[in-house]
C-alpha cells in the first residue's frame, strides 16, 4: 500500500473511533424492504450489518416482503388487492405471506451464517433469533372493506427481545404477527419496525429505502429534519421521491413516541450504514424530535470542544491565547453551536456595562462547518444577548476578518472608542483592527 494511502487509512480509522465508542452497547432497529432483499447487492448490506454487530451494537432487523408476496400471488394468477394503501389479505394471500416470510427469513439467516476465509464474514459466527415477538390484532372492516387477515401491531414483546439481545444475538422480525387466539396476520413492515423501536426505547431507528430524501425545489439532499419539519414536508403533497413517504412517516411516528433518532438512508448507496454512523455528517437524512444542531449557552463539558476549536488558531497567531483557567472563568460569556454532542462553533460576549458596550470575541467555526450562515447565527445571538443587557454598542478586535464584520454592520473605530478597561489591555504588537456596531 502506498504511503499516502496508508496515512489516509490510518487517519480515517482513528477518526471513526469516537463513533465506535459512542455506538457500542446501543440498540438499533434496522428496517429494509423486500426490494432490498431481492437486490443483488443485499449480501454486501448484511456484511455491514455483521460489522455493526461485531462493534457491540445491539441489532434488531425488520425485513419487508411486498415484492416476494406479489410474486407468489402472480404465480397463482391472483391479483394483489389494496385499499387506501393497505393490502387486503384473504386466505390465498395469507398463504403467500407465510411462504414469503419463511423464504426471506431463511435466505437472510443463510447469508448471516457465512464464514468463508478472506471474506467480510470470516470469523463472524453470528447468531440470529426469530420468534413470536409481535402480537397483532385484525384491522377488521374499514369503510365497508373487510381486510380479513391483514392486521396491525398490538404489542411488541420487548422483554423477550431484550433477553435475546443480552445473549449477544441479533433479532430478526418479519411483517407477521400473532394473536392470543393463534391467528396469523399480515402486517405493514414499517409499522413493525416503528413499534419495535418504540417498545425497546431504541437509540436509533434506521430505515433503508429506495432513493434519497431530496428537496422538491432544487433536488438537494435533505440532511436533517425535526419530526415537525418532516410532518410539514409530508403534508405539502408529493415528495421529490414519493416512494420514501412510508419511511418518513415511520420516522415521525417513532420520534413522536420517544425514539431519539431516526435515520433514513438510501439503501442503494454502498456502505450507507457505515458512512452514516462512522463519519461526521453521514450520508442520509436524520430525523429527530429536537433539532440535531442547536445554538445554546456553553457548559463546563464544552470546554474541551471549545479548546479544540481555538487552539489551532491561537498557534497560528490568529487568536490571542487563552488558557483553560481563563476560559472556564469566562464560560458564562460563551455561546456554542452543538451538532449532535460535538461543539462545531463558539463565540463570546464580554460585557462592559459601565460604558454600555460588549466585545465580540473568540468567534470560531470548525473548518468543515464554515457555511450555512453559522457565523452570522452566532453573531445574531450575541447581539440579542447584548440588547437584553441594555448594551448600546458591540466591538470586535480582529487581524484577519475585518471584512466579515464590515459586511454585518460594523464600522472601523479607534482605540479611544473602547471601554477604558479594554484600552489598557490592547496589544499594539498585534495591531488588531477595531470595529464597532451600534445596536
């Protein structure tokens, strides 16, 4: 391997370590449709599932089987019947459901049992458990239509699933449920995945679908949404790719009932699971009850993250050096941008109430996130805080970003315009430009 490739590999592997540590011991419910099972690349997806398991992630797999059921109906010269998007399962269709569920389950178990040398599954020795973990009830008659053997999830045997996971095994669920009276019901696979994630209080619900989640106007990949934003997106009408609607609806339902994160991924992207969970920004659409990225006051736990942002700039002479003790004593002045537990931006407002002025200091963004107006958001937050403190002016001292402040209403000023206490600490050797904005 060339030296450059070795360095890139080592850097990538080290960079994935925080995510490996963060996900170990967590519970993921992973859903994939029958289309994914039928895809020639499905084996590669299961290799990645095995890798997640080997890294200590507790996995529940939920598979769909719509195309497999329809194929069996077609062989019998029967037509699939739907009403309001829900399959009507008569006696003949139920036989096809049972056949499809058994066949798909066996095929997945076979792939997860592979252990060939020099393959991704070498030495994996995975154990997969299925069972009657899904308790169902009939849909019944709706709008005059008898759905017969079509059901809905009544309850998930969460304690039974946890017992299996505690043994170090994976759990696999089909879109089939059982009633206390011994009946079998055909269920929507997305509902099984959603209700399982809710019952387990899973850390993540992962939905592998057909295509990306993109904005209808410009086709841009939507990287993150709150559950409310997702609901609004669904209410607006057809999506750019309306095939993913059931997946987004499942994500909203899960988040509304306590699942912290739902991830919609394009299952056709090779390595989507690994890219989503072991890189900083992932490749899919994250849906959460609360915003994935928040702007908030800094806390003591943010000090290492703030230092990680500012130390490189201090070493380059762009920022004045601040030791940890000073940073902690001034921490109440700091605002941070938190992206899923990582500090990617910070700024401080040091108030001088005797002169009704405030200093904008230490406004820093991680190099990968110097876009989407994050710096402007930080500045707007500081301006709002300054107004609440009855400050009349903001000032900034900078050696390299004067133009950025000028674009946001700051004007050049002189040292005599600073508060007296700040004048005494001005370092003429740095020759920082002074800019002031009247609020």
